[in-house]
C-alpha cells in the first residue's frame, strides 16, 4: 500500500531488510530532499470537468531524476 501511495504521489519508497539497506535508503532520501524544486500548474479553465488529468514532468538536465505524481483530479 505504501509503495503504491508513494508512486501515485511522486514520492519515494524504500524496502529495507537490514541496517545496511536502511542506511543506503536514508542517503538516497537525503539526496532527493536536498535537491528539490517545486513547479506549479494552473489550467486555463479550472473546474471545467471533474476528471483525471495526466501530468508528465521531464528534465533536460543530464542524470536528473524527476519524482512527480502522475496526474490530478480537477475540482
């Protein structure tokens, strides 16, 4: 359940089996938190239809990893 939630919201999920994997997960999480940006989007016609809208976020920066949710429901 947590893995699906993190995927849907653009977050990170780490499964660890021992202390060494937990340390590696903490390092990866710290790196992701240290280098983050926030982008916003406002549709031209907000609230026009209450349906799922797919979102795709890409970067031209070499080796950049993008974590973003897959879409949103309009209100």
